[in-house]
C-alpha cells in the first residue's frame, strides 16, 4: 500500500495548487507522505455559517481535499484523481484560528481507494477534533496525460 | 410532516443570509416551501478544482445548505439547526453557469431530520444531475433564543 | 441508462438465489425491471433486535440486495456485481408482517453505479417507510465468466 | 468520554443476547470495555452471497452491532440504544473461519454518539481487514425503563 511513483510530492503540489478554491480559501499543504496528506487553512469570516463558526461545508471541503490527495500519493504518474463519494460526521463546532485536515489511505485499490479523513481546529495551541469522514476516491488511469 | 411554524420563510431568510460563506459564494435562496429548499449560485473560478470545474467540496456545501434549511422549514420558532452528518455521491463533473441544490425532508423527527439533497448544474438552459446526498440534520430545541 | 443486455432477468434470478443468505432469510425477488429491483421477506423472530423488531442490520441487508441487483439489471452478460459502500438512514422501527426493499439506479457508470434503495414494512395492508439508503455498486467487467 | 454507569457490562450482555438475530448468527460478544465492543461469529454458509463468501450485509450487521453496543457502554442505566444511520465501505471479500467486528466510540454525545467500527475475517490465524464503517448511534434517554 505504501508504494509511491516518481516525484509524487511534486505532482501532488502542482495539482493541489491548480485548484482555484485552494487559493480562495488560502489553504496550504502541510505534511505529505505515502498515503497521508495534511491540509491547513486560517480562519476567515468569509467562510462562516450563521453562528460565526467555520461552515460545516468548508470542513467537508478540507476533509475531501486531504482525502483525495492522500489517495493520489499512491497513484502512478499519469493517473488523475476524483472523489466518488464521501460521508462525514461533524463532531463539534469548528471554531479556531486554523482548520487542519489529516487524511490517511485505508485501502488503495486499482480503481477505488478508501480514505479516512479527520478535521481539527487549533485555538491557542490546542487542537480539537471537529469532524471525521470516510471517502471513496477514484483513480482515473492515464487521465492526467490527456489533460495536458 | 408538512406543519410549519410562524413566519418560517422570514426566519429561514434571516438565518441563511447571516452565513458569511453564502455571501462569499454569491449563493441565493431559490424556491422555499414546507420541507423543501432550493439554493443557487453562479459559476466562479474562485471555487474550482484542478480541472476548472466547480470543486466537489462546493457541491457538498450547496447540498448541505439546502438540506439544513429544508429541515429548518419544519422547526418551531426558537429551534436552531446544525448538520450532524451527511453522505454525498458525486455523479458527474460540476460544469455550468449555475449550480442548483434542491433538498427535501424525508423524515422530520424531534431531534433528527433525514433530508435528501440533489445538486444540478445548468448550462445553456439544460440541467444536469451532478450529485445526490443524504443528510442527518439536528434540531437544537430552543437554541435560537439563546443566540440573541 | 435503461439499456439491458440479453436475458438479464434470468441472470439476475440465478445470481440472487445462489446466495445462501437469501434462502436463510426466505427472501424473494419481487418486481424487476431495467434499473429497478424489489426484494421481499416475511417477518421472522430469528432476525430481530433486542425489542423484537426486525434488526436494523437486516434492513441493511435487504436494502443492499435490492441495490446491488438493481445495478446488475444494466450490466453486460459477463459482468459480476459487488457492493463498494453504502450509507443507510433508519427512519422508524421495522415492525410488520413483511419487509420490502425497492431500489432504483440513479447513475449506471462503467465501473461504479449509484443506487438509491428504500425499505418499507407492511402491516395490515399498510406500508411504512423504515429506511432510505444510497449505495455505490461496482461492476466487475467480465468477472462472471471467470466464476464458472 | 470514558465514564461508565453501574454494571454496564451486565446490562450490555443482557441486551445483546436478547436479539433473536445474534442467536441465529451464533454471534458472541468478545472483549468489552468503556467505549469499545468486539463481536465475533463463525463462518456459516447460511449467510453467504452468490460467490460463497460472507454476505456484505452480514458484515454490516456485525459492524452495526459492535457500534451500537460500543456507544451503549457509556450510557446511563435507563438509556436505550438505536442506530440512526451508518456508512460502511467494503474493502475485501469476507472469507474466513470467523468474522470479527471491533467498534470504538469517537464521540459520546447526549443524544448522538459517533462510532467507528471495523470488520476483520480470520483465516488460519491471520486477520484481514474487510470493512470499515462510521455510525451515528442514538441514545433514547430513560427508554430502557419503559421497556420493562
């Protein structure tokens, strides 16, 4: 499960920052290793719900991004990534200075990968677990080649 | 299931537009009735994924908003709404001029409501079904009062 | 989406009744058409939970069976079916003389199909909606041939 | 999260074995501690799918049971348990001499608990991870009293 291909960190970096949404959210990659990806964004009241916390949908976006790219770390060089489906449980209001998603591949399959992704907020140096999700990520074999 | 309370449309309107994220997305309420809510946003490349389509996370945000507020239409005046969990299947790339989420309550319970939410894109007057989801929405009884 | 292949009803029948579990549950196929399958089983206290209702897990089994075989109706002759994942919301206690699952394909993809599946109980001629689920069903292309 | 109430193991034991389905499956409780439950059943071709493996629905039943009772370990004496919803990803064919579900509470809330549940098969002394799921379990406060 931990086999990577070529310079996967560079490919991941390029694909991740090509997303308009990641620039809009000011979301950055954190630690990346085989089967694991961390994504981090600062609090911004542009992305709040009706009580002033991070919107639960943004929690979902963060979890999804980390999950998709965690699967991507184990893909071959020409493969492309797309989320097939996910389920997320919101555990607590997402309140803090930053929001951090950490995803880890449970199973890397030929077409489908199963990835768990957890989201935390950090406030005054303390982390709080705010969401946990399970993702089915699809590998599009050879699709990255056609994108060019 | 179709009983509403007081001026639910006004309460819904107020709560919906209090969300920083809805202003950021330029997302508007569409048709609203007992147990049903529609939400609409225009395409904007600030919210794209790596291939230039609407980000799947934004599809989730739209589905979630419509779902939460569909449940809210059947709440009592002092109740507040929060998403407990959801699952969403992405059916097709979300490409179009607008993205539309339509949610409908399946079961309105005392604490938990089950809501289905479907997302469509519109391009040249044609709609395409891009996602389908199932949401568990929690009613916080009397919580709206405490928020003031 | 509604294209079928060969005598799909016969293939479905053969595969469905090959399942030890369906005999154990005394579960039968109901109406079958392109993209739609109904499955029915009688109440039996061998399959109850701690309050004497149908066990929620059995509700899941019924929903899953109908979902998998609904996808199967649109497969080609040598394809085999397997459930990749599902999510189910239990809406009410499953109490009745019979339990009925009705599934319908939302999207039939090359490898993944998305299927919704609803479960009802029937008591004194009246149906009650007891569960709703969303399933990702995988097509194993050509796998049925290798099984022989 | 790890607070238990009274003789929770005895209450759990009583409730678990009151289920007709657990006797039918010959399913037994394994290790039980605060927030954690293990359930074990032997292979039996009464519970197979069309290829002779454990039926995926049975995998779901096992995961669900362990999850519900893991939440139950943290309930007060008169509380009753019911599954609100779950999502499960099937990772591999469930083939083996026994099937084992291990569940652990992620968050124990007043009405809703979030529980992860993993399923393994054991064959020739080796375990294989065959499914992973995320469950929302509902606490019915004081309901156990009324059941008597």
